[in-house]
C-alpha cells in the first residue's frame, strides 16, 4: 500500500514543517508527522487565545521598566526583592505586599474575614491610618473604593490558617488591633537588620 503523501513540507532532516504568518510574524511549526505539526499549531492558537500568564507579564514588565522605578535606585531594589521573596518566615508584611500589590495601610487593615481561601481572593474594603500614636480604620467613601484581588498560590502557604474573622493579619501584640506606626517601624528596622535590605519601607 503506497504511503500517504505528506500534507506539509518534509525537510532534509525528515521533520515535517508548516510556516504560518501570525500577527505579521512567520512562525515555524515542526514535527515528526503532519499530525504533530497540526497539534503544535492548535496548541499555539490556544496559547494566543489565553494571552500571557501573570508571570510572563510580570517578567516582561521587569525587563522593560525596572530600571525606571523610583524613588529608590534600581541597585537597591533588585537585592531587596530577592530577600523579600526568601524571607516570609522572618516577617510576613513585605512578602504579603509584594504578592498582593497593596499599599501598606491596606495590608495592615486585612482581617481574617477579608481572606477567602475558597474563592482565592482577598477583599479590600478598608485601610489603616495612624494618628495620636494609634491605628484607626478608615472605609472608602464609596463602593467604588472596594475591590477584590487574587490570592496567589505563592502567598497562600504563608497565611495563618486559624486566623479568626475579627483578627488582624498583622496585629498589635497579638491583640485585635492593627499595628501602630511606631510598632511597624520597629519591626521594619528588625527586618532590615536581619536581611540587609537597604531600601525604605513605603
């Protein structure tokens, strides 16, 4: 029985090849058979439809924009990021802020009720402001100030599982009150001393 003629070009190395123009770029799909070539073309179409992953977008952003980040110079940020990623066990707030993108005052206001492990989101519905040596809670002036952010898998293992609904993630001396400015600064100084980070806490 004669062999079925290949649908795609067969190169000298016996690989089957199809060249497609996608968004103005020539893309080569190669495989040991027509079926493998078609599978790779289908996988590429699915990947395009899904868009970039978070990590790919983050890596692209760092490559394109990292050197322009202010106020601290880039040479201070890079080692700081490495240390923050490696030291959630020393003090969680820097790691938490890195993987949520929250402002410090928003992070300090997070309570157990704001963290949904089931839906993998964190509800941002309030923030902390400091006055007269105490921490006070402030809610947005309108519902548009409330939002949900993704609870990333990298962050999940570091969150306390037994956190009560009214308990703050970063409490003042194990109490049901958020950290004061003075205590936050004290803990930040200890964290800097332990890790060698030189950039400032924002």
